[in-house]
């Protein structure tokens, strides 16, 4: 993996708590670092391509947005269909995360995870029913793990 230069490290340090909350975050970041916005974006895209930055995205606080019912749905689906089914479930507008995880038999038979958010229990129940309908006969079992509190979400933290 190529070494990061001091400018790359400065960009990472400046963004470890998130991008500036301004209408033009890359321009604000560039002004702070004495760079151009194009340079900041190019460097961040390059770091993402190398896997140094995994993703750039918003991390909403669902509780502050009024979504009090947040559940990680877990599904037992045939491994042969997990990619196809995961794509369908992940495309739902109410699913914020969807991914494949290994089973841990016999205690944990689930291999497809999908995070859903609702303002009411009924909202979440409807979302779970929608996922179950998509999975159809491939749904070999399911459960939902509800959040009881929000965990602090943070990005990269450098040691210096």
C-alpha cells in the first residue's frame, strides 16, 4: 500500500469527525488546509480507491430525526440466494444497512442482516413484513434486535 503523504494525513485528521457542515464542505475543508477543493476531492477519491477510506457518507442520528424504533432484522436464507436477496432487501428505501454475515451454528442461524427504522412499532412491523414478502420461501427464520440506545458513531481516529 502506498504511503500517505503529509497532505493526505492532514485531510484524514481534518475529516475524522466528519466533513464540515457547510453548503460546500470540500471547499471549506480546502480553505482550512490551504488546498483547492479539486485537490481534496481527488485525494479522497484516491484514498477510497486504495481502501484507506472505506466510504464517505452521512451518519444520521435516527433518534433525533424521530425514529425511535430501530431494529436489526436478521434472516436465515439459503446461501445460494443471499446475493440476489441481499440486493433486493438493500434496495428498499427503509433499509439503511444490509449485509451478509456468517452463521454461528447452532446458536445463530442468521446470515442476512438488514437495519430498519420507524417512528412507530407498526412502521417497523410493516417494514419487516415487506422484507419477509421479498424473501418468500427463502425465509427460513428471522428475528429482530431492537436498539435500546444510540452508540457514538465516529470515523477514523489517528494517533497524532
